[in-house]
C-alpha cells in the first residue's frame, strides 16, 4: 500500500485519517491515482509541490498589483495634468498675473447748459423829469413883468475859430485834452411893460451825468476899453447862425452889437439872444445833457438838448 499525501499541503498522511494533521484539510479517498513523489533532481519531470503553486500565485498577484500601481502613477503624472491644465510645458509658461487695481470712475454731475442772458443796463434816474425840449417856451413873472425864455439851438465841435477885429485875424481856439466845445443858444423876451433883470451867461448852467459846467472863461468877448470901439466877436463856424426871430445874426449872449446889456426891455426887438460857450468832456452827448436857467427864487427853466 502506497503512502498518502495531503492534496492541500502535500504532507504525508497516515492511514485512516480523515483530515490532514498538518493543515486540517479533508483527506481525499484513494482513487488509485498515482501518488505524487518528491522530485528527483535531474529527473525527467518533478511534480510541483503545493507550496510551489502557492508561491507562483503570490508572484502573479504582486505583478498585477505592481502593474496597477504603474498605470495609476502614469495616470497621475501624465493624464491628469493634461486634463486639468495645472502643468504646462516650459515653452508655454504664462506671464505672471498682475492684479490690476480697478479704478472706479468718480461720478460727476453734468454742468447744466449755460444760457446766454442779455443784461439790460439799469436806467439812469432822470434828474429833471419835467425838462422842456429844445425851442419849448418857459414863462416866468406875471402882469407887467411877464417874460418867456427858451433854449433853441446847440452846436458841438472840437475847436472853433474866432475873429479879432484889432488885427483882422482868425484864431483857432482849442480845449484841454479830452474836451470839446458846446455852444448853447438862448433867447429871452419881455412880454410885459417893465424892464426886468435877466440872468447873465455865468448863471446859465449845463448839467451832464451829475456834473455841472459854466461858461468857458477863456473865450474872448468884445473889448470895451475906452480907446477901442466895441464890436461883436465873430465865431467863424456860427457867425451866420441867426437869432430866434431871424432878424440878426447871433453873437455872445448878453451882448448886442458888441455892447453888453444890463436889462431885458419889453418888446421882441429888445430880446436878449445869443450863444454861451462851454468846455465839456468828449464823452458828453446831447441825450444826457440839460441846460438850467434860474430867473428868480421861484422860477427856473430846464431844457434837455437831445
């Protein structure tokens, strides 16, 4: 009877055992199959002991695990970077990302469109709201001393020429720098029956922009010395300007044919008529110029030239 061996671990089994004393595996009944023998070195074939088969299985398992680990490492190191984009080729390293400061624009309130406004200059107060117009009559006195007066003409120029009868020569009269000449023609007439005093040229005032002007003292008037006959002073530019009644040419106010008058006598032929010369600024305009004549304490006439 041949020796039995455990089919699980290859241990020798005594007869009659149902379980292997070595590994506890059930004993396979003898079926007449050849009992495996220990391999003889150099023999034609040596049966692989159970322990050898178990070692081969372990090597296979280790090899499979190793392959799995290699594949997993390849996935980790090569496949995942390509998918996630976390690793790039050195040739395509992006520039450092700089964080730009976000500039929030300051809200500005749009400026409303400007409207062109035309400012109306303030009207200057009228110093003489009841002023008469040129050639309008002003009456003063009553009954026997009733009179009337008017400013009936004006003339403005930068210079004028006056004639000197002593040497029969004309002289050019010039004002100061920035000034010009204003000629004002005045007519006074006594319609009563008593002679009356009349205001001299020096009392007849010109008003312009709050400033008053009196007759030009540089104007040459008729010489009344004892050895020279009094004659009118002719102003070349106005020597043919007639008096208001038109019967004679005008001369210096308060004079008649070169003689200075003292009173205003009744009648149109005795009217005092003539011009008064003023030196005024170049800026003076007739529209802002007034002439005032005081006749007495109660009566004063005012005329606006323009």
